[in-house]
C-alpha cells in the first residue's frame, strides 16, 4: 500500500495484496460485485497493516475499463463510499494508470506492452488511444502477436511452406510437443492470448541466435509499437519536446526487440524524446489517487478512460 501526503508525494507503507483470481465479466462488462469482492477485503487488510485511518481518495485501474466498465462506473463508487466513507474515486483504464506510472502528470505518450499492447497519449486536454483491441483485432506488436507470428512461422516450416523457420519449429516442439497437435491444444483454451504470449521469449531466443525469420518478427513488432506511439503522441508545442515511454513485461525480451525498437522510434518519432518509465501501473494508480486527494489532478477527465467522482469540476 502507498499513502499520500498533503503535498501529493507518495510513499510505500506496506506490500500490496495480490490475488490470482480474475474479476468476472458479464452482460454489463466487468462485474462490480466481483471487483468489490476482491477489492474491499484487500483494502481492509492494507488499512489494518498500516494502523487504520480514513481513505482520502481511491483510484481503481482495470483492464477493459474503456469498453467493459459500465457496471463499474455505475456501482463501484457507491460501494467504496459505503464501505470506506471515501467520496473521491477515480476509475481508470489500465492504460491510463500505466501512463501515470510511467510519465506522471506530464504530456506525452506511453505504450504499455505485455500480452497485449496499447498506446495512450495526452496533451493534458484530451486522451488519445491507439490499438488495445485484443489479440483477434489488434494488439499489434504485443506478446501474443509475437508468439502467434512465431508459431505461424514454425507451422510453415512443418508444412514445408515458404517463410518458415526450422529454429522456431524446434522451439515449438520443445514447448508444446508435436506441431500437428498444436491446434487441438490451443484452440479450446480460454487463455489463448497468454499461451501465445508465452512463446514470445522463444521467438526472441531464436532471434538472438541469428534466425532471420524470428528477427523479422521482432522487427515488425517494433514497427507496430512505434506506430502506436506515434499515433497518440501530442505534437511539439511552445518549444517543448514530447516524451515517450514504454512499460510492460514485453521489454524483458531484451536486445532482440529493443535494438529494432530504438531504430523504429527514431524513424516514427523524430521529434520526440524517449525516456525511461518512472514506475509501474500500480504506481500510476497511486499517483492519480494522491493527486485526487489534494485537488492536483491535471489529467483530462474522460467518461471511459478516466472517470472521476467527487472531485472539483473544471
């Protein structure tokens, strides 16, 4: 847990409470009762660890908030008010908390790259979003995209088609067994994006060993990532250079991705400055909560990206 001080700074008070149980979704999107069932006990435990007290503000960041957050927006603020007496609540898309963690409350752009991929940017007047449409419609350059492209190249090698990679085929067989059995293993699973993303490190390993097909997959991924950043990055204004940061587990693939990514960023964003992310999406949620508590929230309000309750109007 982190606590905010009157000047808006944030310090750790206790390690976070972690749950591996996903919040359910239903016809109204992310289920508010399911979220509350996990959120309320976790918050009570953290408050107990830190000696209790009154919550000044809460920020909830959730994957799918922009498109699946109707039930949360309708009911979760009331639940938090009833349980904790807190009136200032921010409900944010996870891309927004990733942005706040990476850049703080400054204009710029952030690409959050993990299993999926989304770019988000702001000039502090509006939010811009690129991709984040899921593994069937987009998330181009993310972990699932890389894993799927690597597995496709492996299957091409298995069939004897052009564009295949014997190296990736060997990796496929080491991870999944027979290539011919892979569709039967993969298609029935409900966690297909995670399974696909788990193969991304295998693609990076093949690229590091000089496999040209794997290198091409990561080069294409780097191009997609840079294009998402360019789509949301605000233009330079008043002599200021926009800042761009990357965050997420995909960066752990290392040089096979990072080297072409640097080249693609220079090409796609010649007027931007690449910076290291300051913190994680969890840090970002706490930055937003602390700013909300002290009337220092500079981010633009948005009914889907960042919905704020109990804050001063602007």
